C-alpha cells in the first residue's frame, strides 16, 4: 500500500508537474484517478481533461466509476453532476462544477484533444490508445504548454 499512498500524494503536491506510472493491469489505478478527480473538483477546483482510449471507455468510466464514487462520498456528492449549474450545459462526458469542469474524451479522435484547455490532464490506459494518421495522441497536449 505504500506505493499507492506515494502515488496519491503526488497528485496533490504543487511541485509535481507530471506523473508517469508503469503499472500492472487491474491494480486499482482507475480508482486512484477518480480520487484525483475528486481532489481537483473539491479541494483545488480546476479544468480537468480525462483521456481514455475510446468513447465507449470514456462513457463506461463516467457511469461505472466517477458517478458511483462521487455519489457515495459525502464531500463529492453532486460535485460534477451539474446540480448547481443552471445553464443546462452538462452532458455525460462534460460536467461543470464551481471553479472548474470535467471533460472525459476519447483519444481515438485527434480533434477531441485539440480544442480543450485544462490545468489537469489525466490519461488512463495510454498503451491502449493508438497512434493515427496525425501521430501520437499524447504528443499534442504536452507540446502545447
């Protein structure tokens, strides 16, 4: 558990600019990412871009991981759901909250990564994301800093 604690602490350390992990499959990393989303939604509100390999993966992650964990956690309950957003602009993959937003997109379509500004970039299952005609989908977020 020491590794998970160390990794979790990296998400909240302002001196840490980039976290890269090599990990085995099915080790709870998506849950760790959801905890990081919770931190940036409540304790350090920020625009967040979360990238998964496909749109199906993105939808499944929001429905299966984000929504249940946020609903079950008192401090997070209602945070990315848009309950307080009167503009009616929230969708399954784009949620606004006080001080920030959460966009969950697929890496498969390069246009998904072009038009978003985010202070926090979270990429899950990067090895499952394919390089297309425009190259590596993760080269552009880093290079546009």
